[in-house]
C-alpha cells in the first residue's frame, strides 16, 4: 500500500494542541506502515524537523519549499504531478492520502482522509477573528465534502461533526495521549519531587491565551477564591493566541493582578515542574476537542478542574471535578474543592483518574488510525 501524508501541522516548533496530535499520529502511522512494508510519502512545505520520522527505504519526504495557499495550490499541484508521473511510469499512485489537520488539499487523486480535531468555530463563532472564521468554515466544509474518511479525537467532536456537517464519510475516534517520555517522567516522579519553579502556591492554567479558553472567567473566579486563600497565585502558561488583548487587559485591571502571572510558552521540562507543584490545574475552556492539559495534570500529580462541557468529561471520567464554564461561582467552587483535598484524598482521587485514563494511548490510537487507513484504501466504507 502507498500512503501519502500531509504533515504540515506536525512540522512546527513549540507544538501545541493540533500540532502535538499530528506529530504523534504521524509517528505511529509510519511505525505501523513500516511493519507492513507499506510506502509512506510525507509532504511538507519546509524541511522536516529532527524529531519527525526518519527517511528509510519505505519512508520519504517531498519538500515543496512553499506554504503559500498550501492546501489550495502548492500541495494539490504536487499531487497532480505525482499522479501523472505514476501514470507515465506505470507504477501505483497513493491508495489513500491523509491530512493531519482540518484542511485537505483540494485535489488528492486518491481516497482522502482528514483529521478534524474540533468544531469550536461553529459552536462559538464570536470567539474567532472574521477572516479565520471564514477560512475555517470554507476549507473544512470543502475537505469534508471530498473526504472518504474522517479521524477525530473525542466522542464529543464526533457527535458535533455529525450534527453540524452530516458527512457521508465514516468517522473514527482516535484519542490523544501523552508521549511515552511524558508518561515515564510522570510515573517515576512523585508529587512535589522536583524543584519548585515559582516561590508561591498557585493554581495553574495550561493553554493558548485565546477567548475560548475562558481565561477571563477563570480570573474572576480566582479573584473570589483569593479572598479566602490569600496565599494563592494564578499562573498561566501557553502561547499568546488571537484576540488575547482583551484577556491581558482584564488581567491588568484585576484587583488581584499582582497575584496573576502570565509566563507565555514554556518547554516540556518547565511545564512538568509547574504541573507537579500546582495546587490544581484549571482547564475550564468553553470548548475543547479533547483536553490534553487535563491528562497532563493527572499524570503530573495535580488535580484537574475541568469544564462539564464538550469533551473534557471524557478525559476525567465520572470521578473528575467538573464545573459550569459560564459560571464564575461554579469555577471558584471547583477550584476550592481541589485545593481543600488533604494528601490522602488527593492521592486516592489521582489514583482513580489515572486508572480511568489508562485507555488513552498513542500506540492504541496509532494502530487504530493505521487500520482505518487500510480499510478506507481497500473498500472506502466502514462504520464507526
């Protein structure tokens, strides 16, 4: 079998969210393809970073040197050239072409499979810039119209895709996880074992500073919580995203602003240290495709407090602390519950959460995704 892959989303520095998913799924699919001696051709606009799969007799890269209109011009024309070349040389073209992101090329020449992480822009369009919203809607719908298969990351996203788009293609759920390195680090690191990265007690928020992460309500909930816990700080880590100016302005106006710290993007080692020492981790966004920060919190030894909406209840299970993300009172109450746990209660709670999250594995999801590609390539039909 020949598999073509659009790995644009995986080939970035400082990966977050969809980049992390694309990176790990790429590695897993390549691993299974090599085991079955399938050929994999990976398309990129720039040379692959050192941590992407290495070239081998069955794995190769095509570097197009241009990201301009990637899914509309550069990549489709490259695929058309490849198909013509295969025809002239009388060799097989791709059996299936996978796009590790929302945007599939407008031409693939074979069965197309696209990864749709979430549809937040359909649920909360007011939280997106107008230009980005138009692009997301137009290109995602076009990708789904051409798709023979769809991969998504949670039952919640699966249901939203069905309800909003009513696609003809079958949908496969391949859950995210943590890397084996992250799991090994977390399992071998007891809570509070590493040096404290900041000199105070704190609630941690992990995620891009953007409206749907609900940081303004988190700040308001923290202001309430701080009245009874004056020793607490709020630490936010993550890239600055679109429309983050309002978030920064609200923090600047906060009566507790000296206790709120926005650290920006941090590397994995620093993030693990921050997770290890946090009183709890707030993942209270309005919408998530999955919610990797909640999983990171559990493995890092901190109790996650998550929204009761979208996919996050799937991550923490029935024993997790869930809150109404539209209510600052509910968010503050959830944080209070996590903070007030004694050592024994916290240990028991984390044990339950870890047992529940054992089902999330890149190995399982990678094998599932690979088998799904095989099914799509062979018959193009598969039920969920």
